C-alpha cells in the first residue's frame, strides 16, 4: 500500500500526516508513506484544496483532516 499526503507543509498538512501515521500504526499496516509538496504533482491528482490523503493513487479526502475512526476506514 502506498499512502501519500499532499500539501505544502502547513500545520493542517502536518496534522494530516500525523493522524495518518497514528492510524497506520494502530492498524498495523505495511505501507510506504510519502509527503508530496510539489504543487504541480498535487494538481495532477485533481486536488484543489490541501491537505489531501491519497491511497494507492486514489484521493480519499481533500481539504480536511478526517477523525480517527474515519481515517482507519479510509486506510482499510
């Protein structure tokens, strides 16, 4: 599984990365995590509002930080 956090490094982007790391750890997932900060690459996903969570190339949420339970569902 490949997880990407799309964002410019703002506090919300960092919070999404932390929430994702916590959910991955709690679920015991084997995955590769990557932070994407390049705006051209972010736009290539069709994302207009950051932060965004991408799992295996599919945008799962954009413009917000999902709660703990929702985050786990998005990663399953």
